């Protein structure tokens, strides 16, 4: 019995270490210098190695720890995995390897992360997540400072990584910095800002509060300079929800005011929070632009382009987005979404079962070359078409739909509704809500709203998806254990 217990504890420790490794790898992968460095060595196989290791750990956990009590709460995730597997079998000729990788990563995120977080003590996770926060804060501070330097000096260039041309520095009114893209930068910046505010309120050490405050500030500025509207809208929605939660369930008004007064106060606070977010983003952008350098400088060029970029720019052409305030305010999203729905209209089998999470791009490229999402890439990005990469969905829900069809989408909707209902039950309890639950609800709200404009949440393995499934697991763990109330 003791030998078996020792094996279970060892497996749990290894599994926790694996979860930490996956999270840190996804953070590092946001940085293009890291991507470039590993692309030239054997380290490029870190991701598939982590996937295989995670699948092995999931199998070992099922055999040794037997976390069937935790998995009983994962029937919707298991159902989605079954549907995605069936879709992959139907479309195996469009990407067998990619589909296998995708299915493995979904199993790891949906099941392994959930069981590991559920079976590890709250005290251990608080200690681990605090250390992860410090490590990521230091890493992102360095990356942000380099990116800020690029912004204020109007530096822009192209990095060629794995045959993909990736924009860096300041381009088209957005600060790419040394990150992968503005969308992922916005996500990690906002999650870190929320985490910094949480730790700022939980510590009594002055130096720690100052450090958390600086991290929160730099992350907000980075998100503002990325100029990603999805980040702004998602944060505004989160601030709206947070204001309601704080007034209704965390403030002293709960003890002295009637429910009607608290509801009115919550609505007023939510509207003010909404206005504050939009105003703060706009003001930050204007202030930073006023300190920016004259962009009439020599700008680096791509390795594959014989012509240098035109260095004779006006200030607004470099620091303001071209599509804001014009007819194409959706940045072609409406055309993109329309094309994906057209694919499903043309092929009922795809509409029902999807074109697979790892092969839908190759399927569309092979069968629907007339669509804008293919023709635009052929015309403008031939290097990406060489890898059968078409215009992605720019919508996590459309991505889930084309990946798994209506069957998978129904299960996803049930899953999200169930999660929302459990979250609302936390809000309706008479006890004061804990700061941890408030943080998890804010992170989940931000990611779910951001998914309306970005692709990388459902049936992917990205910083967004890993953060989502970890936050969900933490929230469900607290709800089941009755830890949703404040100390």
C-alpha cells in the first residue's frame, strides 16, 4: 500500500512538473528570438516531445492514480475528443500527422491538466503559480523593454522563421515587438496584468507591491501599443463583469444596502469601468505616440525581398492603424467568416462532422480554391500557401465549427453554458467571493470574449488554450471543494 502511494505521489510530482513545462514553453514560444533559436537545432522538437510525454502521463495517471472521480466531470470534453477523432478519421488524407498532434494536445489540455490540478493541493498550487508568475514577469519585462525601444525608435523588420515571414518591431500602427503577433501579446499581457493586480492585493510587502504594480502597468502599456482591438473589447467586457462582481459580492455595500441599490451601483460601476478601459487605451496610445521618434529612418528588409521598405513615412502612417475608422473596420473578418460558412454550406458532411482540427486548411485549399480565404493568400502570401496555410478564421468559435462540425459545436456550447452557470452560482451565493475565483472568472471571461476575434483558443495548443484549460480546472476545483468564498 505504501509502495503504491509512493508511486502515486511520484507520478503526481512528475505531472505537475510537466504542466509547468508546458506553460513556460508556451510563454517562451511567444518570443520570436526563441522560435528562431530552436528552429535551427534539435530543440525544434520540444513541442512534439511534450505532446508525446503528456499523452504518456495521461495514460499512466489513468492506470496508476485512476482519477475517475475527476474525469466524471469531463464527459463533455471526452465527447468533444471523440467527435474530433471521428472528424480526423474522415479527413485523414488532409493531414494525418497534424491531426494526431492536435488530438494528443487536446487530450493533454482537456484531461491531463484537469486531473493534475484537481488532485494537487491548493497550498502547493498557490506556491507553484506564484513562482511561475515571478519567472514569467521577469521574462516579459525584458521582452517588453526591447519592444518599447523598437516602438519609440520606429524600428521594424522581418524575421524568417521556418519559411514564414514574421513582422517585428513597429508595423502598420501595431507594436509586434519581439513577439509572435499582437493577438497573443495582448492575451499574455492582460493575463499577467490581472495576475499582477491579484498578487498586489494579496501581499503586504512594499517592494512586492511596487513590483506587481510595475508589471501591471508595463503589461497594460504593451497591450495598448499592440493596438489589437480584440484585446480592448475583451478587456472592456472583463472590466464590465469585474465591476459587477466587486460591487455585488466583494464590497461592503453587500452588508448595508438593499439588493436594488447594489444592482444600480453595479450597473453604474460597470459602465464607468467600460469607459475607463476604452479611455485608458486611447490615452496611453496618444501619450506614447507623442514621445515617439521621427519614423523617417532606414528600416530593415526581408531576406526574401529585393526592395527595401519605403522609409519616408508620416508619423500617422507608422503609429496609427490604417483600417481603424474606415469601411474595412473588421479587417476582412466578415469576408473570412462568410467563406468558412460557405465551405460548410457546400459540404453537408463538413457542416456536421467538420474538416478536422489539424486538416481543415488543407481540405479547403484542395477543394475550394475559389474562395477569398484561399485566393488572397495565393496572391499575397505565396510562401504560406506552399505550406497549405490559408487565411485563418480569426474567430475561435468559427474555428471550432470548421474543425469539429455541428456535433462538436453543440458539445462545446453545452460545456461553456455549464461553466457559465457554475460561475453564476458563485456570484449568487451569500458568502463573499474569494479573490482567486474572481481572478479565474476574469481570465476566462477575457479569453472567451477575445475568442470572437482570434483563432487560438479551442482545439489548438497555444498560450491562450493552455491558460484557458488551467483556469477552468482551477475554478472547477475550487467550486467542488467549496473554496469559492473568501477567507
